[in-house]
């Protein structure tokens, strides 16, 4: 074939899978539906960004549920391996914010009113992710609006054990002294810092050579919490520059409300361990 003749397009036998059919590309590309009239040039970026976030939230939920399964199977190294992937996704979530910040506030405010009362407040997957991570808050369910299926999904997630519950149950099975009351706790409530659990974790950290797989999971949990908080912080800074102190389209106080969520801790015991670690060489 001459250098200038393009390769012929591969022939796809009828009925065979193609890139477009496998990945549902026509469906995917039909889902970015701008609502602004007249159309606004920046709305596509706004929609695409949110949709991409939702896809990554789906992936995070999938991976976290597998982390729980590996912990239930007492295979902490497999759980640790999945956390590497989870952190990489979280990195993407954080790094995507500057992309949206290429939109000027003056632009966003031109089409923002068209979105009211829709809001990130209503992201079901974000809330399920928070619940699975430990930030249980039943009041968040009402925010989703009139959507019985979404509410049912959130209620299931509210009641289910968190990834940390799965971790503590695994630690109990390998012989660490996790208090019974914690193993049987009401998992629809947030886990509060507990001295008995902190003591069990101090033992884990002090025996970290011997219990290295479990120690790695503990550190991965903390890393997960840290990246989640970095996303929250970056989101609130973006919100400040986009809407200043205006209220949110979802009805909250906006940046002020979001700043208050920076105090959320998924795994308070893991931070408390730091205060109890002995100093100097053993
Ligand atoms: C111009 C960009 C954005 C602005 C101005 C903005 C603004 C806000 C505001 C004001 C809130 C508070 C709730 C309310 O009253 O509406 C909020 C919540 C939220 N936003 Fe955004 N947002 C933006 C981009 C994004 C993106 C790209 C995502 C990705 C999914 C996102 C996800 C969320 C989530 C999950 C919440 C609930 C947070 C919580 O309750 O802790 N936002 N946003």
C-alpha cells in the first residue's frame, strides 16, 4: 500500500461489537443537554464536569464495596491494593476543579439561575459515598427531593456498615481487642471516637511490622479521608470565587455551609492514635 493511502477502515461484521456499541457512545454523547435560553457557551463544560464526577463516584463506590468484601474475606492486602486505585481516582477529582475554574464567575452567573433549584446537594452517589465512608447523616436524605427510588437507596446506605466497620470486624477476627459494643453498634449512626478502639489501633501501629497488611489499610483509610477533605476544600474555594457569599441553588448558605463540612471526620480513632504513639525507639 502506498505511503499516502490510508488503511482501509476495518470491516465490522454485522452484529459484532464495536467501540461505539460497547461503550454506548451515541447514548453517552446525547446526555449533555443544555437548558439555558439563549444557549450559553460555558454550560457544556459545567454539565460535562458534573457528569464525569458522577461516573467517578460510581467507580469509587464500586471499589469501596470491594474493599469491604476483601476485608470480610480477611484479605487486607487486596483491600490495600484497591485503595491505590481509589486514591488515584480521588486525585482526578481534585485535579478536575481547576478545569471548571477556567469559567469566569461573570459567565457562570449568566446561566446559574436556570439551574435553580438543582444542586450538588442532591447528588445521591455523593451522599451514599459519604455514608459508606462514615459520615452518616439522615437529614441529607430529604435534600434529594421527590424521588422515592433515590431515597430508598440512600436509606439502605445509611443503615449499612461503613468501610471502617468492616475493617474493625476484620481486626477483631485476627485477635485485636476491638470492643464488642463497637462491633455491634447501630451502623445508621456516625462512629464517634472510642478509647477502646484507639487502644486496639495503637497496638496495631506498634506491631506494624508483624501486622503490616492491616497497618497499610489503616494508613490508606486516613489517606482516603485526607483526599476527600482536600476535594471539599477545593470545591468551597471554587464556590467562593464563583458566587461569593450568595446562597446555594439548593438553598444552603453556600460557601459558609460548605466550609462547615470541612470539619467532617470519617475515622476519628485513626487521628487519635497519633496522640498515643510512643516516642523514641522501642
Ligand atoms: C461552578 C461550580 C460550582 C458551584 C458554584 C457549586 C456550588 C455549590 C453550592 C453553593 C453548594 C451548597 C449546596 C447548595 O445550597 O446548593 C454545593 C454543594 C455540592 N456540590 Fe457544588 N458547585 C459547583 C461545582 C460542583 C461540581 C463540579 C461538583 C461535582 C460533582 C459539585 C458537587 C457538589 C456536592 C456533592 C455538593 C454537596 C456537598 C455537601 O453537602 O457536603 N459541585 N455546590
